[in-house]
C-alpha cells in the first residue's frame, strides 16, 4: 500500500465533512462532479486513480483509491472525460480512456490508440511540464520560444486543421503550463510566479494575456487542473498536494493554497481529468458592425499587367474593377458578398493583397489577374468590429491591426502578426486596458511598425511595434482633438508624416500634418495647417497621401464635389503648395466619397474617386520639377 493510500485510510475515519478554505471576496465555487479523478504514475510504473471528493471547496476529503495500471513509463497526462494520454520514450503519443470501471477498447481490440509520433521531447525532464490538455480537448505545448495549439479530431481520426500552429512567441521564459478550461492557462516563470492567459479558439485570440495577480501562488512542482480554474500542485520538498482556485479579476483564492494530501512527492506524474469541474467565463464581445465608414476605391497597378480599382459597394459586396491588358477594357468581378470596408492594398508584381472585414472575422484577400478563381483568402477570425489595417514589414511578413468591439463604435486594440514561415500568431490585445479606441492607422519602416489610434477623448496615441513583441506606448499627439481618421506616409527622408482633418475654432475642417522628430523619438509638438480651400472645406475623410518618385508628398481629399490635390514643395520639405488644385471632373458628377492615391507601374500618379455608384480614375505624370503640381486627366471607368 502506498503512503498516500495509508494517509487516505487514516483521514477517512476522522473527516466527516470538508472545511472550505476561507478568505475575502471569494468567488462562487465552480460546478464539480462528486469527485475529481487524479491519476498518478508511481516510480515503479504503477498507475493509480485517486478520487478527491471536495474539488470545489478544497477540503481534505477522499472517496478512495485504486490501482488501474501497471508498467507505465514515459510521460502521462490526462484530458477530458476520462481520457489519459501517454508519450512513450520512443515518442509515440497514445490516447486511452478510463470509463470508471476499466479502460475502453478501441477498434482492433487494443486499449490505446496511437495518435502521434515524434513527441519524445516531452518525456525529457526539462520539458515534462510543457504539455497540457484543456477541457475541450485542445493541446497546448511549449516548444522553445513558442506556444502551440493542437486538437485531435477523434471522429475523423486525424489532427484538426491548424493543429501545431504557433499562438505566440516569447514563451521561453516559462518552464510549465497548465490548462484549466475555457482556454485558461497558467504559465510558470523561473521565479515560480504564475502568469494567467486565456485563449479563445473560435476567434483565435487571447482574451486575457499575461496577468500576474498581486497575491500570487507559486505552485511549485507539478501543476494540473480538474477544470473550472481549480488547480492542484505537488510540492516536491514536502510531498504535500495543495489546492487553490483562480478567479479572473481577483486572482488566487489564497497565497499558499490548501493542503489536501501528503506523500505525493515520489510520483513520476500527477494529473487530473480536465472536465470534472467547470466554470463560466465571458468570451469576446460580439462584433459590432462591419467597418462603419465608407472606404475609398483603392488602385493597384501590377507590374505583370492589369489594374484593379477595389472597394466595397452596396449590400457589402466586394467589387474589383479589373482592366484586362489583352482585351483592353474594364470588367467587374464580384467577390463573395458580406465584406465591410477594406484597407489600402499591398501591391506585388503579380498580385494585390488587402484586409477586409466579414461577420466571421478578418480576411486577407489576394487577387491575381482579375479572375475570381485566382482569388485566395486567409481567414484570421478575431470577431473584430473595425476595418483591419494591414502593413508589410521589411522581412516580408504581414501585420494586421483592428478593434474588438467595446460598444458605441469604439473598441480594444488588437494585433495579429505573421511569422516568417507564413503562419499567423493569435490576436493579442495592446494599449491601455482601461481605454477604448477608434480609427487605427499603421506604417512600417524596416521591421518596426508605428501604430496610431484615437481614444475616447479624441487624443491620438502612438505605439511602436517590433516583431514578436506587443506594441508599446510611444507618446501621443497632443495639442488638438483629432476627430477623424489619420493617414500616415514616409517622406523622402524616411520621416513619418501624419495627416488628419482638424476643425478650426470657427468650425471649418482643414487638413493638417504632424511630423516625426528628426531623431525619431516622437512627433513634433504642433499640427501644421495645409490651408483652407473650397467654399465648405474638407467634406469627407480620410485624407490620402503618397510619396512620389520626385521626392515630394502628394495629398488628396474631396471638397465642394471635386477631388483636390496638393504636394509638398520639394523632397523632404515641410511646406506644401498653395492653393490646392481641383481635379477637373466630367459633367455634373459630384464627388463626396474618400479618394485614394497610388502609383502606376510606369511611375504615374493614379487617383481613384467615386461619384455615387460610378468609379472614376484619373492619371497624371509625375512632374520633373517638384514645384509643379501634377495635372490629372481621366474619367469614368465603370458604373454600377
């Protein structure tokens, strides 16, 4: 008889009822079954099942123990509904299920099913705590610097799509993870501190990220959960089995945990079925809307030939106007309906990629050649509520920024970044946890991205984002309320310019620019006006800005029914040409939707604009003299 079993026999005679752990501001106990099933692999290879009869309250009460296996080795850990997993020393991952009286028999007559190979790293002493299974059957593994997600589809007999994907990087500081239901994870660092994370698999985003409560519980030794954010830990120095409860918002129930058993220090593995207890935790808020503001029709000119004018139309269908270089005419391709506004595209030699919003989440859409069959889509999910902003870093990877709804048109800032291999990390929140934001804009210089977002007080905040890290605050653009969306562009010196429409004291809306400081530590203290024009000032936003091949920066915005354009007076100049120049438009067309500037493959300036359901495209050669404004010609390319 084991020491643990002798202890259970002794306490069974004297404990008639459990005594709950006391404390302040206790959360309601999670729902638990009669017992929590705790499996132990002892040093001689015997597998025992212990039944803890007070899992919800943490009392020292046990319903019994029995031996359920012999000759066990490798690494053993439990999952949902009686499932027990064993990794052999050769790396086979085996699935078994204890049904309460014995082990299930699988097709073919065996009591285990091999579902994976090459998992031997988790048998090694340094990695034994780096694999865990949640109540929904999700596997989480720590592999080097990465946190990975897996799920085995028992009906299909194969790993589910996406299994093995990297959720986050920077996890090399942790030596153990333990899942507890609803995607909740505790990760232990070198000091013994436990960090709280919670991953929402349906939206592929972290809803809680790296929270360390002020009143900590170190959970030394093994750490495992029967579900419901209840945890057990075996102290290797004393052999005590301790219990604790974690509650989001308040942290650990006690700083030391409650002793619920002794004599557990010699076991090779200790684990528990992850569905014996459960609790309810809030998931992400539903997405609110599909992007809101009307987006401009963006232009993409491919070096391989062909040209797109892209943007959403009525009933939220995504329309691509494609100029066929062979037939020499425009034609329209209607992509899958259900998109909201889209972002400015990333243009390659033979393809154009942009981010768009659907009820199912963010999608990256790539078009090649104008044929809808040459369209590829990557679902990034997220349940986001604002048009995503997409940028590409110097290493070729893509970073996406968006807002998760907090109601009333504002939300929390989230980012999802691509790894060099092509996979995307999970959505990860950044910014002030107490603040709500709107109108994200981002621009990349090298591998660092500068992100701007406006808070509820109309203050524009700046963040800097390096690969594999969370965006960090880098000041704000003080001095004037920023009501509308911002636009960013790099000038010929690589300096970031921020454009926005600001309201003067007498109520006129005027385009302003804010420059990055020469040392790139922040932005200058004041906004510079680009001058009033037209009878009514700026009518729609956002402003469009573009660095031209002659080194000047062009800016466009519609007002008084026409697109207007101005340029800086020279490469790197802090002054812009006055007055603004209107683009001559045909007939009685009235333009009051945002415009978009782009470059053609032969270096001309392209300006796209919309008048009602009609798309227009204007073209201008880049002036050799920077002081000369571009002169646009063109007209309607298609009407809907």
